C-alpha cells in the first residue's frame, strides 16, 4: 500500500513537471512570436521608404537601380570600387545603346555582391551580369550570409540608427523607390596621380588561391545568373595596386571551370592604360580618361556577343538620352569627344 502511495505521488510530480514544461514552452513560443512581430513592425517603420539619401538609404548610388523602370536594365555590374570607376554606363549608352547599372560599393565582398545581385534582379531581368573580380581577394565571413538574410527579413537591424530621423512618412507611407541616378552608379574623376608601375603584371605560372568561402559565393552568383537567364562575365578593371599575374591565373582557372567569360583588362595590350595620366590615385583606380579606354573595349566585347539590343531610338528609353546630355555637360565631352 505504501509503495502504491509513493508511486502515485511520483506520478503526480511527473505530471506537474510535464505541465510546467509545456507552460514554459508555450511562454517561450509566445515571447519569440511577440518579439518577431515587434521586429517586423519596427522594420516596416525603420526601412527607408525611398532609395534617396535623405530617406536614410545606404549606398544610394548603388541602390539607384531600385528606382529604374522595371526590366529596363541590360547589364548589371556588381563588385567593389574598381567596378564603378572603370565602367562608364553613359558611354555604353552613347556608343552602343546598352543600359547599364553599376551596383558597386567600396570594398564590396562577394557576399555583399550576391545580396546586391538578388536585390537588383527582383525588378530587372538583365541579359548580362558583370562581376568585377578584385573582391575575390576581399575576405568574406561565414556570418555574412546569415547577416544578409537577417537584414533582408528585419531591416531594423541594418537601419537601427535611423531613429533620429524618423518622421510621419516612415509611419504611414509605403515603400516607393523614386531615386534615379543619371550617372547610373558611376563615380566621375579627372584627378591624376601617376605611378611608375610597368612590371605589376610580370608573368608567372603561380596561382594565388581564392579562399573557399569566396569560391562558394562565386558559384552561388553564377548559379543565380543561370537561374535568371543572365550571362555572367568576370571582369578585372585596370589596376596596379591589388592585382598581379598570380591572381589572374587563379581567377582564370575558376572561370574556365565554371565556363564563364573572363576579361582581365590588365593583360590586354589594346586597352593600353597610361599610368602617368590615366589613374586618379597611383594605380588603385583609373580616372575618366582610363575609364573611357576600358569601357570602349568592354562595349565592343559586349556588342560582339550579339545578345543585347540597341535602345537609343526607343521612346521608352528617352530618359537615358536626357541623362547623357547631363553627363556630356559635366564631362565637357561635346568639346573633347567621348
């Protein structure tokens, strides 16, 4: 009899523990649910309602693509600062009628390039995606894809500092991107800082390995382009600071393995950058004069692919002709020739 009573007491304690455990689980689920809902509500408030700088948008030049007309961009460019200093969208428009947008940002890692690509292709269906490969040698982190996903789902995490500038628009307006960049992400510079660097591409058969995480991101970018019927082209802009033949060899090997085109402008004699007059900062980037040479070669290459249309006479693209007029006025290209 005593044993039965003892067992009964133990059973009652066990039932209480299970009930308490269930209560704790329910409380935890409720807490997490409420917390997530609060984050979602605050994210809707803190997320910039426009892609203009005054709305708190990070990198408004690169994010200017969000304001472009849907499915109007032929070429999306991703990468670090070399991408938006060497490629001139208005020259590609003037000479070939191709619409190009540069989504490059300073020291953009491949994980960030991947995020920009996905963002750009939500509204655009480019036939060409250009990845500037200098960022193959910018360190990525394992946490980067997780961070990108968190920023996408909970923008408040990325834009938490906007609390100082919140206004009624943030509370009641829907997201509407109206910011359009006439330069299409390009950074214009006529500065000259020469460099005596003629041996930076000395031939070698050595390879400077690309870290595994960056190889993974390259493959993800390539797969995403294939999924969206966009041809991926790897491009290395002219530069002496961070590029050499060992890096060329490693990226060339990756490109061949993935069956992807690779244009290394540092080994193409036809481009012929004058490092005395065509770099703005001692070989790190080309200036406008150097950029025109690089863009001319790239434009001819893209034209010869025979997959892009010339939109210069298309009424739907008249805003590009208006942007070109402004660009010519800025650069004085009507007098100097573009």
